[in-house]
C-alpha cells in the first residue's frame, strides 16, 4: 500500500504538507485533504485493505514524507486508535449482514458472541483473499456468524457406511465408454433443477440423491421435475439414514425403488426438520428409477465417465473455513478425505487458467459459492480425489 500511495503522490503531489502538534490534527489532515481521499481509492481498490491498515500506513507515510517534522510518534498508538475505528466499521458491516440475512438474537450476550465470531471470520476472509496465487475467493455469506464446528454440525450430514471400504462394484455400465467429452454441464442440457437450501438440517444426502434422480429422469424421459427431499427425510429411514441427523445416498435410491417412485416437491414440501412419513403423499409418484450403481471406488477416470452421461451423487470433506465461505473460482483445498457432506457432480471442465475441475451442485442456497455451485479441482494426485470426491460415488438407473 505504501508503494501505491507514493506512486500517487509522485504523480500528483500535494501543494503543502500540513501538520499539527496534536495527533487529532494529523488525523484530520490525513482524512480531510482531497489528495488523501483519492489515495484511499487507489490503495484500497488495489489492496482491499481494511480501515485499520489504511490509517496506520497512511499516518506512517505522512510522517515519513514530512521533512523537519521532528517528532517521533508511537505507531502502536496509531494502531490502537485505528483499531477502534475499524471496530466501528466491522460493527456496521455486521448490522448490514444481520439485516440482509434476517438474523436476530434473543439475548444480547448471544449477539455479542456472534459478533466476535463474525469479526474473526471477516478477518480470515480478508487475509485469505489478499494472499497471492489463490485460485478461488471467499466472501461473507449466511454462515458468517458460525464457527466452522457449528457450521459442520448444522449443514453437513453424510453418514459414512460401516461397510464402505469393503463394498465391491457389481456393475459399472460406463466401464467401456471411450468417447468421453472434454467438458459437460448438465445445467445447459436442462437436467438440473434450481439450487435448493437444506437449511440447518443434515439432509444433504437426500438433496444429493434427489439431484441425481432429477437428472437421469430428465435424460430418459425429457421431463424435469423438482422432486421431494422431505419424502426421503421422513420415509427413507434405516440404521445409517436418519433424516436431519444425516444419511446415505444409496439408502435414498433403495427407498425410491421400493416405493416405486417419488413425489414432486410441490406435493411433499421441504420443512428442514424430521417428520412422520406421509403414506398418502408417498403415493404421489411423479418419477421412478429401476435401481442404482456404485462408481468404482477411488477412480476419478471412472467418475468422469459416469458424469459424462448423467449427474452423479458424491460425498466429500467440507471441513474448513475455505469451504464454508467459498464464493467462486476453482477450489483446491485444503481439505481432508473424511467424508461428511453429500453433493452432486453435474458436470466438469477446465478453467481459463487451465485447471481441471468438477462442477458440483450444493444444497446451501444461492448465497453460497457460485450461485450455489462449486468448481473443485479434479485429476489430483490422490486416488480419492480432492476432498475425497472420488471415494464413493453412485448414480441412479432409470
């Protein structure tokens, strides 16, 4: 930032540098002169710095450029003063965020605690976005007042199958596929419904399965329906799948086959909470599948073949603030491969920077990611894929 300001002053130097013996005078001069306002625009657009960094560096520059000022001010004092001003700016952002997302708290203590979390998250986002060579960016979203632990507790929900590592793929219908396109986007083929929002219910497994079913039904019949996740939450219950407490996509597929179909979302609406299975609504069958198949485990090439033919249910590790506040670009981690969230691969491609990616449909609403979607790096060194995305994919058969 110092460099940017110096460059600005070299192009348009102020006619005089006015200084006051009192610190308040320095601040008034720093903020009120036209040249300084212009410098703010130059520097903040280039470096996206917060108020604290700007004030401190501007005052230090003021003292540096001044000849014969003769007084050495304690920079720590400026930083403390600027920090107080920055706190006001953050508080204003927090109030705006609360209005935007309709957030309110019953107790002042809760709001104070959430503000501190918001502030920490904002600082993390600021620091991350100012690092060099990032392939994706972060931004505030509806999860900004949550710690990552709270976020995962409320918005993840994939349950690891106890026998997952021993499962063998009995059949993979795309095994001998050779003519695989370089890219595909099932949204452009009208095989993907609008982004949905699971809210604070661990039903991601149901949304992942439904998106895959919606896709294959469109491909096979030409009709795209928005199908009911709530029906799976209420009715597709097993030892592994327990509604808002998490579940497993293969259990969802098994239920749809057994029930001989699934209702439209408009007939069995989402409530974001566990409910009793409606036997009457179960009979409103709008779409059917005949079965499902598992993609060969830990094989991105096999996942590519499957995704070239239809949307595919996958699970991944969504731990970390990078995932929580992802807003665009190709996600490259960091993440582990301990699966805790279910999404749907609805395409793949290569970015302008030459990074191969999976196109993923999520269920956290349109305010997250690229209007609800994520691009996550593919063809990585790990057999499991980035964040474990190739670890246990499956797809419905219609």
